[in-house]
């Protein structure tokens, strides 16, 4: 009788320990205790149904995986978002997780650098692209997790290429053949790219993408922190090539009288042969014919320091974690956003290039053109691309470039004077935000 009683006591202890172990394991894995995290977003890509549906779907998928973590998601208008965020962080009253388009430097005192967590997850660290492109030039750390990529391309209309006698299946890969293609299109009465350059924005983008070929990764980083002189010969390559494109008629005859957004839609209507972009919207297949839409990388320059055609590949946006966040839950959320599943949902819903090399390209591509697009940036040879340089990354330098660049095309300002003026501004305004 005594022996049976001790057996019962021992069995009770074993069961109790087992239950405690299971409970502890559950807590460690995401746990049974309910946790709520606040997530802020700035609606940087609009308030359309596809973008709203993306966050709805990703939040549902996240909470299916972590049922004990509740997501309190708030989308604010883009206007005034940064100011709202700064005020909240200053008083430690803001969210656990928030989206941002910058590198996180201005929020440094209120956030936990994301590389704190990525260092412990080498598998994810190796999958996620643009980690280095998100590196803070000031703090030499990755403060923000990159979310989605921008892979710069030129869309082109294959039917118009054929009409001009060009090989629609093999678009120009170097600058010389690109200029020849522009001349052939003009000769056939087809506008190559009808893009306004009056405000300088498209000139900036074009010269950045082309000029980045002449910069090593180290020079790109120095450039981002405004430590690379504008008088460097490397910088001139992008603007020289842009000037050559203009003289070859690649931008249309009235480019200097139009702003950047005035005529971009002409490609969608089948009026122009090419258009710069960072994604391929499926609606174009319907408007132009599914067999007529394709893409090419920007032409390779003779001075390129890379072996093949390259392009700027950079992070579109990012997510950061505040110092007062519920860290375990907040990191699980950010990790899910940049995971293969989170990035596949991003692609399916918004067609933003996923930034994780482990996504299933075959499953999500949908058509041969998108498959080639994804393979170009996510396949093994994405290493021939590089995280792009942005001359004078700060807003002040950007505005200065945009103001002066149209004068180079019009002939009112020489290239030498153009870069001298940019360099004088850089020296007078080091690191201007």
C-alpha cells in the first residue's frame, strides 16, 4: 500500500515536471502568453487595395504562425509620417516596429540595430539581399531590415523594336549598341524614351545607374556618406553617358520642356519603345500584348568595373525596432517580413522585387518575363550587380544635382563646371541631410 502511494506521488511529480517543461517550451517558441506589438507604416507605396491587401495577408500569415502575438497595425498618411515618428520616439511612446525609407540614423538613439539579431541568424543573414546597402554610413551598422528591392531596368516594347528593324529578343547590352538602337527607332518614327528632364530627376536616376558601374563597392559606400569627390573621373562617366543618350535622341525631342512624370505613361499606351522602371506590372501584358513586353538592364559602359551588364540593386524600404519594443515578438515580426514567405507575399500582392534569395522563383513567377526578371536579381549571377551609388545621397545634394543637370543638356553648363559646382556644394555642406 505504501509502495503504491509512493508510485502515485512519483508519477504525479513526473507529470507535473513534464507539463512545466511543455509550458516552458511553448513560452520559448512563441508561447501561450498573449503579447501585443504595435506596428506603424507610412503608406509609402500608396493606399491602393493591393498594398492594403499585402499587409492584411502578411499579418494573417504571421499570426497563424505565432497565434500568441497580436499585431496592432496602423497605416499613417505618408505626409507628416517622419515627424510623427520622431516625436513618438523622443517620448518613448511610439510603436514596437516601424517602417522607414531612410537608414535609421536619425532614430539611432531610439532603436535597436537590426544586425544585433541578424548576427545570431546566419542563415537568414545570408539569404537577405541589400543588407550592406542598408549599412549606416555614420554608425557602420545595419540599423534597419531591408524590405523589398528596387532593381533598375528598362522596359521595352518588342513590337516597336521589330518595327525599327531591331532584334527584339536580344536588346542592346552596351552603350554603343544602345545609342544605335535609339537612332534606328528615331529613323522609324518611334520615340525611344519619352521622359521629361526639365526637373532633373530622371537625369539623376539615369546618371546614377550608369555611373555606378565605374565605382567599386568601397567607392559606392564613400559616396553614400558624401565622402567621394564629385570631381572624381568615375563620377563623370554616368553623366557623360546620359549626355550621349540625349544627343542620340534617346529621350525624345521635347525632353527639356517636360518634367519627369509628364510622359512616362506614353510607354503604357504603346507610343514609346522604352521606359525606366524597377518592376514589371502585369497590367502591361494586357495593354501591350503579353508577347510584346520585356526588359533589359542598363547598357554597359566601356569604363565599367564589372564583367557584364549590371544595374543598381537597392533596398526600397525597411523596418526598424524601437528600444522599448517587446523584443522577442518584434524580431519575430520583422524576421517574418523578410523571410522567404513574407517576401513571396510581397511579390504576389504588390509585385515588389523580393529581397530574399530563398524565395521559390518557379512558383511565384507566373510568366516567362517575370521569371527572367526574378532570376536576374535573385539568381546566382546577381553578384555581378551591385548596391548602387547615389551621388550626394543627402537631400541637399540631390536637389542641387537636379537643379543643375538640365543646364548640361541644354549646353548652358559644361560637364567640368557642373561637377565643380557639385563639389563646391559638397565641401560647403558635408553630410548635409
